[in-house]
C-alpha cells in the first residue's frame, strides 16, 4: 500500500443505505476509513472546512445530482457512481474533474477496491509532482535571487571602492586646508565638510558590507550579551514592547562583534518601523538543528539539514510584507518607508554572508514578519 493509500478517508455519498454499508465493508478491508452521507445537503454540510482523501459520489441523490453538489461544495478528488451507464453523464462528470466513473452493476463491489486504490495512487503521484515542481520553482527563484545579488554586489563593490579612493583624496585635502586655515572662521566650514565626508564614507562602508568585501575581525563572541547590548537602545521607544528570551549555555560563535551588532540593530529597526508605533517585538536566542524539510518562507544560504546552529529570531506583529516587497527587501536602498534609507537589511545580509550564516524570513501582509538567523556552530 502506498503512502497515499495508507490512512485514507473516503467520503461515500450514497442514498442506498444497504449498498452504502457494503461499500463501507469493502473499503474497511483495504484499511480505509469511511464517512457516509445519504443526501447532497448532508454531504455539503460535512464538507464545510473538511476535505476527504477521495469521495465516491452517487450521481442521482434524493435532493440533487452529483453535479449540483459539486456546485455547492468543493471536492478535490472524486469518483462518480451511478445506477445507469449513461455516457453523457460520464463525460459531463469527467469534465468536472472526476477521476473515474463506475456503474453500480453486478461487478461493482468486485472492482471498487482496485478503482479506489488506483485513484488514491494517482492522487499521491499528483501530490508528489506538485511538491517537486514547487521545490524546483523555489530552487529557480533562489538561483535568480543569488544572481541578482551577485550582480548588485559587483556593482555596489566597484562603486564603493571608487568612492573610497575619492574620499581619501578629499579627506587629505580637507585636513591640509584645515591646518593652513588662518582663523577659526575658515576652519568651521572645513570641519562641517569633514563631518559630511565621514558620513559619506560610512555609507560606502555599508555598501561594502552588502557585498561581503568589508574588513572583518574575528573573535569568539557570546550571542546573548551582544543582543542585550543592542536591545538597550530600543526598549520602550515609540510605545512598542520588546519580549526577550535568551537560552542559557549557548556555544560561542566566531565573528566580528561590531558587524553583528549592526545586523541585530538592522533587524530591530526594521521590526520597529514595521509596527509603526505600539506593538510587540519578540527576540529569542536558541540552539537548534535545521529542519529536514525547509519550512515555508524565504531562505537565504540555508544550513544543511540536521546541522546545529546558534539562532537569533526577531519577530514583530506589524504590517508584514507582500511577496513582491520581500523579493526586493534586501536590495540596496530599497525601502517602503522613509526616503533616503534602505541599506540596513542589505548590509546585514552581506555581513551574514561573510559569517557563513543563513537567514530565514516568514512574512505576509497583516501577519507580521519573522527573521531567523542561523549561525554555524564552530
């Protein structure tokens, strides 16, 4: 017996109670459970919020036809049964999605079990094919996303390096001009220019962070103290509430403390802006193993199945993101909020890449957003 057949629930819509009992006995011998409805209205009521593995649908019911029932209730998979072999009925029901058509003649019960088994195997094959197609589509989407990020990274890295060279020349000339300025009145605008240059240099540094080309120090770090330091600047701001749960005894991770603090801050800022005011931000650290099957959501650099990881989760109950927004959430300078911003998440992603960390995002409009980072255990 295939996985699709094991534990199947068959809905039998049949007004002949004696035949319905014989069908139930035949199905029970195959290990399938049976739900019986004698009328279309009874079947429609049972189908509210439920779906059987397969339905055996009598075409001629006391209160309606099988076609009428299909118009009132969604039945994904069904076989039509009828007391009279009418080709027009068979063709009409097959067009409505019937997997097979059985005439209730002398051979009906003898052939029923195999016909139902064949239909269940077909359903299982369709389900596996759909899962394979979905997995292939996810892989194609990941490949397109990776190529896009690589292209953006090459462009951003080139621009950042060129601007850094120009900024160094500007900084040298500004410093020289400041030293040679005859009075404080001339030094003040030069000092302002130097501060503007420092902010511009910070911007190029964040662009390098996005590309994964920035300088990174390496040291053993405890995740909980790092997160707690970042949380200190966010508690009780703008009416939101932060709920923090840190697992004790986490292994140390290897990385750059300043860069990882930048990642945590970027996630907290994103959560706060998603709330738009009052709301809850949940922050959690834990040691866990990667699921054998990746959960729904966006995965970037997913860890191997079963691999242990030090995880940081930041979740909010804010507005959430549509699939279109999520697709661009990590693009440099993309933002749906305040103009002139949008490097926080993109730079965070580049930093995570250099640390060998994976990122999982689960979001939907009106359902909030959850980010979970998977740091590899060294």
